[in-house]
């Protein structure tokens, strides 16, 4: 009787060992597949990040913040952030009642106001304007004076037409 119990225990332990061996092999294979999939995903994401970084560098090419030659024009003024200062001065033109004086169009839905500003260098700005329904763009020449005043001169503009 004692021998049969030991035999049954041995067979039961052998079956459990066999089950654990087979299931661990399948589990290892599954984990290896997951790891391989994640490594492929990481490589793909790294490529995407690199493409985005290159695209960002291309977009920043025409930017006052990244143009040391243009920033040199403002060194004597000791401005911490010339781009922000000039953009703020341009946005102040929106504060007048009615349309912005730099925009050569009368607002159709409401008053035309400048929304977005991109300082290209120490002389030019591209700006977006809108009245809520219609929009356009401006090319503005500016001059930052030694007394911290800024003169804006409209160089060119366009108003997008709606096609329904």
C-alpha cells in the first residue's frame, strides 16, 4: 500500500513537472514574441521622433529666435526676449476699437484682428488675421528703435476667399 502511494505521488509529480515544462516553453516563446514586437515598435518610434525633430528644425530655420545674426541687431537694447517684445507690440495694435489698422480690409463678420505672429528675422513678420469667419495673412516690415518703439509697415497681404 505504501509503495502504491509513493508510485502515485511520483506519477503525479512527474505529470506536474511535465505540465510546467511544456507551459514554460510556451510562455517563453510568447514573451520572446512580445519582446520582438516591442523592439520593432521602439525602432519605429525612434524613427518617427527623428523625422519630427528634423521637421521642427526645418520649420525653425526662418525664425528670429534661431537667427544669431538677426538677434545681434538687438544686443545693445538688452532685451531678454526680442521676439516676445515685438510680438506683444504687434498684438497691441489689436487693442484699437474696430479693425486692426495694419489690416487693409474691413471686417465682414466682426473686426479683423491679428491672431498668430511669426517673426522671420530682424525686419519681417508674417501674421495671420481673422474676423471669426474670414481670414488672411500679412507680410509686415518692422523696425525696433533704440527708444523701444516699434514701427510696423504693411508690405503685402492676402485675404482668402470662401468657395462654397
